[in-house]
C-alpha cells in the first residue's frame, strides 16, 4: 500500500461520514446538517484537488488495498481516469448540495434525503477510485442501494412505481454484473485495472467465454448507463426531486454505468481485444440505437423532466459510441462527454427544478414566456440545450467534434450521420422550449409564483448553482484547450494511460503540452 | 500595434457579446441605447488594422485563430457599417415613444419593474440582446482564422438571429421563425459534418491548412454546399428567406439580408475544397446561382410587400454572386480575381440592400412620393446605375469572365439579363412602396441617419476600392452593356406599372410569399393530417400492448402466488410432510444407490 | 373409515419400502463385538465393576451427563409450558391407597437406593433407582396431602439440578485435575461415581415427579 | 445349549417379536386412546423381556421402570387431563 | 487432516461447553437473575469462544478426549475450524440477542423461563458443535430440539403451540431417523467416534441408508424444502427474542451437523446425482421461500419465509463439496452471513411488532418511520439478505457464485443470482413502506437496548463483510474425513 | 452358530419393523397422543437394532446398553415435553391434533 492510500479512504469518508451523521440528525437541525453537507462536500473537493496536485505535479501514485477474500482485494487507486470522474462528482456534488438545500427547504425528511444523497456520492466516488472490478462492483451495488430511497423520496405511489422499476432494472443488472465479475475472477483472478487490459493472453483459451462475459458486462453496466432495452427506468425515475435527477441521473448513476463500460473496454479487455472479439461494432450499434431512440422519445415527451431524461438516455450513449469507436480520438470524444454531458445535463435539470419550484412548471407547454419571468434560468437552459445539440462553443460541440473526428479516424465515417441526426433531433426537442421560453406568450398564470420578493428571480441557492454549472458547460467548450479543461485532461488520459501515441498533437496541434 | 492585435481582434466580436451580456444583466435599464457602439471596434479595426493581422488564442476552443485578410477586411467594414446603421435605426424604429412598431411590441404580460425605474420594454432588451449576439457572430465569422471559430460564430449568428425573426411574435413571425430555425439547423449539421470531413482530411483546422492541405472531398463539398447554401439563399435552399425577411423587424431584416446572408458566401470562399474532384461544385454553383438570379426576379415581381420583394431580390443578387463564385471554382485561373469581385459585390449588395430595407422602415413615416427620395439611390445602385457601386460590381463580375480562359458566354448573358430583372424588381418595389399610404409621422434622426450613412457608403465604396479595370469599364461599350439591361428592366417595369394602374389590375399572386415552401407546407399539413396520428397511435398501441402484457404478468404473478399459498398450505400438513420425509429418505437412498452403482 | 386417503396409502407404501430396505440392510450386518474389547481392557481403570455402569458414568460419562441435562431441561420445559399456579392439595381417597402409600413409599426409597448402590457392580444404577424413587414421588403427588407451591422453590430446584451439578462439579474437577473434562482420578473414581449416581438418582426421581406436574393447562383441574 | 433348546428359544423369540409387533400395531391404530396407553405399558414390559433375551438386564430394568412405568404413568396422566378437558369446557374429544 | 493433538489439562473446548451450561444451571436456580446471568455468560462465552478460535487459528484443531478416554471408547470434543467458526457465530449472535432480550423480556414475571431456555439452548448448541461422537451428537441434538421447541411455545396462542408441536414432532422424527443411522453405523463398524468412523466407513448400501436417514432427518430440522412447513409458523409466532435465535442459529445447528457428517463420514457418497437432487431442493427452496415471502402479509412469517429461502442456499454444499475442494466453506460463510442478517431482521421485526402492537406489513409504515434505528438496521440486514456490499451477504454470495463457476456447476450460480434477485424483491417489499409519505410515529415505548442491540447486530453483518479471508482461513483448519475435502 | 445369528436377525427385523410401524403411525394417526406413542415405538425399534446389532457372538458389548439406557431417558423426556405441549395445544385449539389435518374421511 502506498503511504498516501489512506487519502483515498478519507475522500470516501468525507461524504460517507457526514451522510451517516446526517441520518441521525433531527429535521430541525438545519444549521448542523448544512454544515455537514457543505463541509463534507468542500472537504472532498479540497482533498481531491490535493490528490490532483499530488498525481500531476509530484507524480505520486495513490492506492489502498484491503483484503476481502483470498486473492480478492478491495483496491482503491487514483489514476487519471478515476480522478476525472471523481473530480466531476466532487464538483457537482458541492454545487448540487447547495442547490438541494435551497430546493428542499421546508420539505419533510431532509435528513434522510441528505443522508442517502451523501451515500450516493460516496458510492460514486468509490466507483471512480475503484482499482479493480470487484471494488467497482461493490460500489456499484451500493450506489443502487443508496439511490433507491432518493427515487422514492416523495413517497407517492408514482414514485414507488418508479422506485420499483428502478430497482428491478438495477438489481437485475447488478446480478448479471456480479455473475460476470465472479466468472472473470475465476478465469483471470482479481486483477487491478490495467491500461490496455489484462485478458489478452486468455483469449485463445476462452474465446467463447470472454465475449459472453463482455456482453454480460455491457448488460450489467448498461442498465445504469440506460442502454437501449434497459433504459426505461430512467425516465420514470424522474419523479424524484430535481437535485436527485440532476446529480444522480445526470451524473452519478448513469455515468457510473458508462464509466464501468469504459473501464471494462479500456482497462479490463483493452480496446484491441474488444475489437478483435468483434464486440465493439455491435456495442456501437446498440449505443447508436440508444442515441436515436432516446432522442425520438424525448421529442414525443411533453413532461420537461422526462424529456430531459430521454435526452440523457440518448446522450450517455455518446460516451459509449466514443469508446466503442476503438480509436484514440473517439476515446477522447467519449471520455470528455462523460464530463460534458454531466455538466450540461445537470444545468438543464437545475433549470427544470427552478421552473418547477418557482413557477410550478412541469410541462413543456407551460414554459411559454418563462424567459421574461426567469431570464437567468432560461439563459442557463438555453446554454444547456445548445450544448446538448452540440452547438459551438458549448461543451457538447467539443464532444461531437471528437466523436466525428474519431469516427473518421477509424474509417467509420457513417457515424457522423448518426451524430447529425441526433443533433437534429436534439434541436427538435430542445429548441422549441427554448424559443417558447423566450418568445412565447404565457397563456395563463403560473400555477404558483414563489421567491418573487427577492432581488433574484428565484431563491439564490437555486439560481447560483444553476448559473455556475451553466458557466461550466460554456467554459468547458469555449476554453476547451485550457490546461485545466476536461478535454485537456482526457487527452492526457488517452495519450499517457492508454498509450496512444501522438494523440496529444492530434488534438492540440497548436498547443505544446 | 502587434501586441494590441489579439485583444483588438477579440474585441470585434467580443464587444457586442459583452454588451449583450451587460444588457441581459441589467435587464431593464436603458443600456440598449449603447448598442450601436458595439460595432466600433469592428469599424476601427477594419480601417486601422493591417491586412494580414492575425492572432491566436490557444486556450479557446481547440486553439482559436482570428485573422483579417483583404476580403475579410472589406466585408468587415461593410458588415460593421451595416450593423451599426441597423442598430441606430433600431433605436428609432423600436425604441422611441413615437415608434410605430412599439405598440405591437408591448406584449408584456408580466411587466415587473422596480419602482422608480423608467418602464422599459423588456421585448426591446431582448431584441437588442439577440441583435448583439447575431452581430457578434457575423463580425466574428468574418475574422475567423480557423474552421472551428468560423463554425462557432456562424452558429452564433444563425441561432441568435432566430430571435430577430420571431421577435414580433405574430403568427407570421413564428412561421418564419420555425422555417428559418429548421433550415438553419439543417445547415448547421451539414456544415459541421463538412467541416469534420475537411479538418480530418487536412489534419488541422486553421483555414490556411484547410486551404492548402485538405484533399478535395466531394462529400465534404456537398455538405458545405448545403450547409452554407441555406444561409446564402442558394436556390432550392432559399425557402426560409422570403419568409424570414419580411417577418423580422426592419433593422433585423436589413442585417439579415445585407450582412448575414453573405456569411454563406464567405464560408464557401474560405472553405470549399479545390481540386479535380470538386469541379462539379463550380458547375452546380453556376447553374444554381443563375437560376436563383432569375428565380428571385420572377418570384419577387409577384410579391406585394416591399420586404418580400427585397428578400427575393436578395436571392437574385446572391444568385449572381454564387454564379461568380462558381465560375471562380470552375476556372481556377480566374479565381483570385473573381473572389475579390464577389467580395466587392457582397459589400455593395450589403450596403444597398441594407439601405433599401431601412427605406421600408422609413416608408411608414413619410408621405407618398417622398419615399422615392429615400429609395431611389439604393435601388438604382442595386440595379447597377453607372458610377454606383452596383455598376462597378456588375461590371467587375463580368469583365474577368470575358477573358479567353473559358467560354462563359451563357453565363454572361444570363448575368446581363439578370440585371434587367433587378431593375424590374426595383420598379416593382418602388411601385409597391408608393402604394402604401401611412400617416406621416416625424422621422427621427436615428432612422434617417443610418440610411444616409449606408447610401453614402455605397456611393463612396467604389472610390475606396478601385480595381485596376475600373477605368476600362467606363468605356461606352461596357457602359452600354450595363445600361441596356437596366433600361430594359426599367421600361418593362414602368410599362407594367402603367398598364396595371390604368386597368386597375392588381398583381396576381401567382407565386406566393415563400414560393415552394407554401406547397411544401401544405403537403406537410396534409401529411400531418394523414399520418400525424400515427406516432400517437403507435404509442397508444404500444401502451395498450404493454398494459395488456403488464396485466398478464400481474395476473400470472397473482396466480403463482395463489398457487404457492395453496401449495404451502398443503405442505404444512403433517401427513404431507411425513410422506415427503419418507419419500426423501428413500429418494436420497435410491439416488445414492443408483449413482454409486 | 371410508376410502383411504392418498397420503395414508403413500405413507404405507413408503414406510413399507423403507422397512424392506432397512431389513435387507440390517441382515447384511457383519457380526462383531463392537467396543466390548476396549471396554474390558479399560475396566480396571474405571473404578467400578459393572461394565454398563463404567460406560455410562465413566467412559461415556459425558453422554450421561447430557442425558441428565436433558431431563433437567425437560423439567424446565414442562414447567414453562404448564400452569404456574399452585397445585391444590387433595385428600387421599380411601384407606387402601393411604395405607399403600404409607408402606410403599419407604420401600420404594429403599429399593431405589439399593439399585443405585448395586449399580456400581452389577445390574442397576442411577436411572433405574431414580425411576423407582420417581414412582414413589408420583404416588405421593397423586395422593397430595398438601398443596404444592406454584413454582418449585429454590431448594426443590436445587435438588432437581443436583445430579447435573454434582456431575458437572466432578467433571470440572477432572478437567482441573488433568484427567480431562468428565474424567476421574482413578483412585477416586468409585467414590465419585457413586456420589454422582446418588445425586443423579435423587434428581431423576424428583425430575420425573415434576414432569408429572408439568403440562397442566387451563381447564384442567385435578380436583374432580 | 442343545439344538432344540435353541429351537425352543427361537420359537420364544419369534413369539415375543410377533407379539411385540402385534401389540405395537394395535396400540398405534389409536382407536381407543386408553387401550392404546395400556397396550403401550404392556409393550414396554414385553420389550424389557426382549432386552433380557438380548442379554441386557440393565436395559430391561430401565425399560421396565422408565419406558413402561414412567412413560406409561405420564401417558395416563395426560390422557386423564385430556378427558377432563373434554368433559370440562370442550366437548367431543379424547377417544 | 491437521490435528494438533489431544489435549489433557485445561481445554478451550471443555470451557466452551461448561460456561453456558453453568449459566443455564444458575439461571435455573435463580430465574429472577436470569438476565444478568445471561449477560455475563454471553460475554464469557464470547471470550472463551474467541480463545478457542484463536487456538484453532494458531495451533490447529484441538481434540479433547473426555475423561481421558481415547477415541473408540470415550467421547471426544473436537474444536476445529468449522466448529470454532460456528461457535463464534453463535456467541456473537447470542450476545446481541441476549442484549435484545434484556430489553424485550424485561422484568416480566415469566421472564425467567426465557433465560433458562435460552441458556440451555446455547449450552446445547455449543455442546453439539464440539461433539465428535455420533451418539453424543444425538443427545445434544435432542437438547437443542427440546429447548427450541419450548422457546417457540413460550408464545401462547394456538398457532404458536401448534407450530411448536409440529416442530417437535418433525424434530423427533428427524432425531430418530438420525439415531437409526447411528445404530446402523454402530452395528456395522462398532464405533461411535466420528474420526474413527471416518477411517472405517466403506461405501455400500448400509452407508447409503445411514446417509439417507441422517441427512433427511437433519434436513427436516434445517427446514430444507420441502420439509420447511413447520418453520414459518414456528419462527413467525415465536416470541421476538426467540425468533432470531431460532432462525439464525438453531437452523444452522442441524445444517452444521449435516455438513459435518458429509465432510467426515460420507465424502465418498457425494455423487453428482446427489448434488443435483439436493441442490435442486435448495434451488426450489430459494424460489419457493421467495414466493411465499412475497405472498406473506405479516411481518414475522414474512421474515421466516425468507429464512426458508435462504436455507435453500445451504443445500448447495452438496454440489459444491463435489465440485471444488473446500467449496463447502462458501456455504458455511453464507450461513454466518445469513445468521447475522436474519437475526437483525427478526430483532427489528420484534421491535416493530411491539411498537405497533401488530405485525401486519401493510400497516407498519408509520412505525418504521418512527423507529429509524430499527428500520436502518433492518435496511442493512436486508442488504445482507440480498447480498449487497459491504455486508457479509455480499461476500457470501460472491463465494457461492465463485464456487459454482470455479467448480463448473454454474447452474447453481444462476440459482444464487436469481435467489438474490428474489430476495431483493421481497426485502424491498419489506423496506419500501418506510419511504411512503407521511409522518412516522414511534408507537408504544420500547426499551432502548432493543433498538441499539439490533443496530449492533446489523453492524456485525457489515463487519462480517470484511472478515471473509479470515473466516476462510479459520475454516481451513477443519477436521474432515479421509476424502480430505 | 446359526440360531444365535438367527435370533439376532429376528430382533433386527423386529427393530426395523417397529421403527417403520412407528413412522407410519406418526405420520398417519391424527391424535397427538398416538403420535407420542408412535415416537416411542420408533425409539424402541431403534434401540432394538442398536442392541442387537452389537451383540456379538461371544463378548457382550456394554456400550449399546449404556446408549439405550440414555436413549430411553431421552425418549421419556421428549415424551413428557410432547405430552405437556399436547395438553397446551388441546387447551388452546380445542383438539389434540394438528390443524389442517382433517380426521380420516
């Protein structure tokens, strides 16, 4: 174990411990709860930043190992990819916590909510730092467990139905994943994630089992990533409160699935082996179907959050397309979308939450003219929506660009066509609400109108996080070549972790690293 | 100087952006009055910055580059001028208490203003924000030094001008807005994919690299053709244009038609890959351009609203420029010259068309024939009156084609006839405008000055930008060759007008506003009526099936539960348990005995 | 009885089959003398002369100890299942029973004691003796000249547990003395075994009596 | 032991075994509970005879005292209580 | 078969038996002091058990010849890895149940009975785990049966009594079948000592009959499908402090014995066909118990049916012992994980039942919300039942699936995975109502120690999630037959 | 000696049959008292097997004797508990049989 390994454990604890403490706080202990919430979130972010500094500046490696069973360890490790996901989670956790505090003001069961919320974040960060499949499986299952209470948080029959479906899907996915991980462990032992995979030597011997396992992994992780036939829990889970939809269904849960697939592709099988097994193309086909299907469904959905959810279904598969392209540039596109999509979608969800909280808007047609009452939120929504469409200079554009370039690079130019259709569909379901919001005439009064008295259009704890993430979504695209941008980072990962030569030059042709 | 280039270049699109941001931030103040100032950096830059000035912004996008080349410089100047003029015009057109359109704009359902602050129209602020955003895009794309930046500004311009089109929120405006938006999005994605292909081929995204290293990819060319053609009003892709221009407020129409429409052209000039494989692009452009030049005339003549006529005129004029560009692609030897000419033409057209659109706004305030004083000069310039910019432009376009390099006589003829068409259209415009009788209201300086600036600029334009063959064009033959089509158009137009007045005929609406779009729309409506229910029906069918399935599953599950409960009740019975016990003892024994032999 | 139930038929068939199988297997049992030889060899270290007693209280003393524990537990269970109120006295009906009791009980106690005593060397032993004692106790209870307390008092509880306690004490003594749990020092074996047997017999007797008393339930009164 | 002495013993054994089985069968039919209990006591006594035949006098003694005696007494008491319960509050039980 | 050697002198094995036994006797003499005696005994037992386990860990199995009489003649106490593991499990669960019962039975007039029976049961279980003699095992088995039957019957009321009666009769049937097996063994081999027998047994019809009788007899006690009928009513109606003992521990006792017998006496009989039969029964139990749990409408029968389901996994040791050397350890670990989780759930269920005054599942939501500690503990335990990390259940499930796959008997992996899903379905059916909207109410007052001990038990099941490696290592020090499984 | 073996076999068979008879009655007879009897008969059968199986040709093995004595005591304890429980069941449910078990029809 590296001496710094405990830092990883402490990072996990910064959300786990507050979460557990919060469970046992009384409803009225607002200040204390907020202290734990924000303190934990802030501390986590600070620690992760120090980790970043340690990794990048001082070149340290961090890992923590705990023996669970003979030959099977719980391994936490910080590599560039895990740091990417962890940083994303930590940043968005902080933002979402603030948002959630504002959002849930005066609503019941806040202690329970924040307790599970923190558990979810712990699990997500755990997934990020997982150093092997077993560890990832463990945190993945915990994520399932901790998310369910949030989905049913409102306690209505609707939310229960959603919760049931969510559980049905994720538990089955988890079961398949468990079987797959165990099987793989039996075949190859429990090995740490290795860039380029560690199964190459086994393939000739198990040329039947390994592809099957791959399929099982895709199914297992695909449930959370909302891949096509396994997606329908996601739109239903939108009955959850907005912060949940925002952080969990835009970032934590679905990204955990996508992240898992990325790990399996890159660090377990290795892209090359996956391609040799003939697995990348079907996976990409599935992802493409998901992209298109999600978009079409979003188009025909009038409920705002559900529309966003279907959009998530569609967008998360971009990540998978990128990885399945099996080339460095595509990998950059896919991985960077992990971050981009999260930030953009969380923006949109925050906006939806703002609309719902402030004016009681839940459906698209109710958005008419909302831009006049809530211009800032509407602006953020516009930025998020444009980002989803892939309009420059939003973050989504960078993704789309690299996906397109990646597709060309591996000779799969037709994928661009998919991107185009998807962009058009995205435009078809995002632009109408945007236009209606800015230019529509509201035909009736809002079903409610809160927070009118203040200086801002809504509660500051709702507005500021929204604007912050919107700014991030813009900044990640506009300043994509900045050395702290996700793109820069992802390029680093792809070049130095996955050993693709010269990708750096290919991406930042005019910038010397 | 060079140290200031980068911030200066950045400020050209940055200033409107900044102002838009401030405007949005303030929300209700009078900051919108500052809108015209946003063009200052561009104007000054166009004048003062050295040609070839360029700057890199490594952190932005994938390493952004802004540059000022000769064509860009001219365009920048004109564009800035136009935007500035439109901005000033908008102050009077929309803003003042006397504004005619203002009453329409006050649709504020939720006017909530701080007590004490002057009540300001929120729609006004919104208009100016989008106006500034579009301005930023337009100015920026001229400066773009790499594909990414070009695309970004292009998209910014296209998308934010949607806000200008639907600004008035009438049915017409929405319709136009949707059509515009839809086609714009199509254009965006086509442009995007074209760019991806190009950049992938070139291995870099700066325009210089694209020009020098991109292989001629037919697919990329076709995509660019579509993507930019929509903006440029290329013939079958022009559908949005006659809808959007009349729907937008006048200052917006002016920039839409005067400045933004050129973005497509500029894009082609910058991006179209050259080479054997893409020669057909030139052919196509020539054919479509010429068709467009004529179609614009024909369709425009049948219009009865000045802005629509102007829109079709734009289509027609763009057709000319496109044809010029096409020739330049077809005949690479002519390319340098023709490119410059097309650039000049674009500048000319921007100024003239901008002025004309402003005239439409002015027409609502001046009585009767006085309008002729405003509309005359720009209309004539557009028609190519000698010594105007139009004359120089048209001549300049034709002169290189007459050279021996290629047989372009057909093109020349059509070009020439198109000039007649232009004149005809102008006559029709004037006729329509004269017919419109509004109450005379004071014309604020903010509306007349911009017009004046544009007209003066149009007049001065040729003198600042004198190609070496200007002298030659002054000779009689050339003079005539420009004049006779013009006269032809004039005569036909006046005759037609006279006949119509005499007989009291109205112009038949043979070609509706938005020409092909109208039947398409009808077809779409029919399609929707017939098949519109299909998704719903599929959905409800799906729902039904799922419900049935769910019920089946639920029923099955309940059956299983009931069956299991019954079975359990049986298994709890002592006798059953006993039988099972004995059976198991014997069973295990037998299994063991049999399996062990 | 009408037509036989399926479960009965099945039970009969299966039980029959099991019986046949068991018989067939049993008939193939090899003849051997089991542990007879080791027992004989170890007799001189057992402290007693009778093999069965040696096995019961020495070689497999742990079994017997647990068996006493079972009895004790059964007493507790019967007690915990039964009614908790005092058992009322009832007059002994008829002179015959009274006379019988008067003579029989002392005889039974004597017989029991004797059986325990001879158990060390020949047939007999704690259980048999205890059973006789228990029989005497049962008769006493049936006669019941005075009411019995609701829950056995401490003294009575102690006596019931006496067998287990003494046995356990002896066993722990063996453990501490290095002879293993439930072991005896060879020199003391006889005395200890007899002591254990006596205590066990008393406990068994009392335990059996208490088993009789256990299991009274509501609606069950011995009065009539 | 002479052969026919052995034969006689065998006959005795057979008779004993058959009686045991017969008694067991009868008492397990459970037609009359009291009869069953009495038969059970008899069975215990017969069984102790069998134990004697199997050269296990200790077991025989234990069987007679405990198996037949104590168990029998327990059964009788239980039966009596059942009957009292039946005649007390609940009807129609105990046979 | 690494055996450290026979010990004279002070022996952990003997102490482990003696301590609870002394406690049981003391409680019997002074029932009113039962609670305190039980607490002290629980702590001491835990201490001695730990000592014993450490002894096994460091020095290997201990075989204590009782009374100094060696194997064929005397009785041996065998403290090996398996026994130590089960003892440790019993002690830990026992400690928390004791704490819980301190609050539950309180100062009721009849509380003494509970303590007596519980400590007797504990002593009996310890004796059983340590016994190395087939006949002695029978005696201890009877002790366990009588004590546990009485525990069930402590709850008055027809259903509880009928259930305990059924349990008693079936147990006696099982015991006698087992005893018949003992008789056959002795008749054939003239020995009772397990290790001695293990060296002598030869596969044959007799041994098969012995295996059948003993296995099925113990199956009935373990409530393995289809002989589970007595369990749900019994455990469901037992007193709240007794249910966790019965479901978590007593069921495991007979399972332990079955496992022990198969490991020592019958390893040669473990055929694939038998594996299919028993594993199939186990799989059926998993499914059936799950379905019945879905159908249950009262909390405690619901939990009891979950036990029926989970017991099904235990039967997987038949296919596993054949497929993988040491594969049975997965099942043993599962038994421990299940014990911890199930004890927690039953304890929490008892709390809720007492707080609400009933245990109808549809009406418990308020109390579940009002009793967050119990509900939380139940949540953790539920995760344990489903096999979610970081509980012992996850490690157990992992081991089961891994064993099945490594042994190339993957259908059992499917059984385990599907069973986990079913468990997920019914566990969330249990926990779901706690999240329904509405205010919680704590219901009737509850002794605090009941809730906290429940939480403690739940934490143990998490701790077990980190004890996998150590457990397996301990289990490696198990005395097995010559088959060397 | 043949007869000696034969004697053993007679008792072995008897033991087995008693066991089986007991099982049968335990399962089939509804009344709990009879079930208790049946358990005892079963036990007797097992004891008989145990005693007989070990009675070797010459030496008498005392171990089974001890076992059977122990077994008898255990059996009587179990019977006592079962009877006590039976009475409670009778008191609680009104019948001394297991419910859901219809009387023979």
